[in-house]
C-alpha cells in the first residue's frame, strides 16, 4: 500500500504543473461552457463516490488517481474558477473571501483506518492560464508539525472548511485555515493552519500564535478520541476563533489523546494586529458548529471486518 501511495503522489506531482495553458488539455467542446463543466462534474462525482466508498484500498486509490487527472482537466475549462462543483460532496471546496484562490481538499481512507490527503489550490486568473499549486501530503515525514513551516509539496494534509483572511496589520498577508484531519482508528484531529504565497510557492505555517502553550507555534493541532466530535469555528463579528476545550476522562490519561474529548468549556484565539492571542474559558451561549459551514466530518467506514 505504501508503494502505491508513493506512486500516486509522484503521479500527481508530474501531472499538475504550476502554470498550465487552458488549451493544453482537451475538454468537452460544447458551446455552453457551463454545460461543459457540468459534464466534468458528473464524471468527478462518480469518481469521488468510488474514492469514498470503494471496498478495498487499491480500488479507492485507483479511482483517486483518475479523479486527480479528471479534476485538472476540468479546471482547464474556461471560467472554471467561477463554477462551484456543488455536487462533489466528499471534496471540500473552499474559496477565500477576496476571491484570490480556492482550495480543493479530500482524503482517501486506508484499510488500516489511517488517511492520506489530496488537494490543490486554484488561483483566480483573468487570462487563459490555469494556475494550480498541488498539495502533496507529507504528514508521515513531519516529526514536529506544530513547529515546521512547509510548502505545498510538503503539506500537512487536511480537509479545510473555513478560510479567514488576514490582510491588514501584517507585513505578509496570510489566510487562516480551519480543517478536519481524520487520523487513525483511535483519534481524529482538527487543525488551524496558515497559508501564504511567496516566490511562486504556497507556504503553510507561521508563528502568529501567542499565549498559553501556543506561543510561536506555526500551526495548532488538536487531537481527540475518534468517537467524539470537536467544535472549531470562527465568529467574524468578534474576530474570534473558538473551539472546544479538550480534556481526558481521567488525569492519569493525560498523555493519551484517544481518551480526550470536549469538557463543555470553550477556548479561543482573538485576531488582533495580525496575531492570534489565546483566550481561555470563553462564555458561549450558542456555540457554533462545523455544520454551520456545511461541513460534516466524514464517517469512517472500513469493510471486510475492519473498523
């Protein structure tokens, strides 16, 4: 399986280039561009369902490799950035509020209950060129992910559902990403990552956090039992990222994230002057949920007597 994953990742790198002429890849030649993209969407929907529900790993990965090629071909269609691909329910498609880019992210479930992530950043372009930054999941090689700045080809994979722009009071404009990261049979993760662009690359991670145990962290990672859910969301009117406080069931289990879950209290990060300051014990009468952003964490289903 690992060898197959490596081959697929290398295939993704070779297939997606940073600058791709729109005319380089054939697409359905219909007069109505929207109708052309609907045809691509139908193909992508069928492939994404096979990726999500294929009975064995090789079946899911073979469908995923075809999905990658098909998605790139679809995005080469004229005006593809304006097309929503709304029927692709297992692929998270999130656009920045300033219209600068959008993120396509999704996962493949391995037979052992772990995950591998795939995605690309599509930049908004006014000419006939498609500009993509392929996202290559480098998770197993990142030994200290909270302390590491990465690039799009060494990505700490996740499925994103919220983009928060920070373009004032900072020397480098950046975007805060909120994401879900299925991890193993035992634990799930939620992450707060930072995205910015420089020298024709996409970078992830920036030391904009302060307070508590989060000072100078490049990204924030929460890990908790896979049998529970964690709220991580953004309140724009307060410029506040809020999240469940996680705690173990017993103090003796403090080093075991598989026993962590929400304890009915809330913490957060306040955005101010280009920084994120940690705030503990935030009173919330009606806490938001990820479902408020039409994101529902996928259920883990492994067949053939595997959990």
